[in-house]
């Protein structure tokens, strides 16, 4: 049983209109079955149910699993870098404080 080209084209058009961050990739076989979508941001191909391409799903946001994972890793990385930066900063301040301190000058310390 072959899906009419017209039906596939209409799913593609409607899906891409509703979800501008994604495009149709392949595998459409029917309105209640899965097809493959491609993320326009990272290119990740993900299976979705064709019902997500229906007009009644307008306003429902779909997400890319790979983008979500990248964002999670990015946050982790930023936290790690931030921690390293603060540790370095603390070490440098400590070092310069001990280096600049003269035994007779202690009055500017609070
Ligand atoms: Zn993505």
C-alpha cells in the first residue's frame, strides 16, 4: 500500500508551517503513523507521530532531543568553567595579596 505523494506533500507542508524549527525528513506512511523529522538547528533526525502535523496541533511546541541534550551539556560546561574561573581568580588574588604585603604595612587591611 503506497501513500499518495499528495498526502505526503501536504503533511510536509503543514508540519513545516506549524513547526518552523523542523523539516520533514522521510518515512511518512499514514496520518497515525510515525515519520522522521529533521531539526533545522542541529540536523538531528527524530521520529514523530504524523498527528503532530495536524492543524489541531497548532501552538503545541515540539522539541529536539539533541538540542535539549546540547543545551544541558552547555549549561554543565558553563558551570564547570565558571567554577574553574572563580577558583583561579581566588588563587590569583590570594597570591598577589601575599606578594604585595610588606611586613610594615598592615593598616589597609580590613
Ligand atoms: Zn536539534
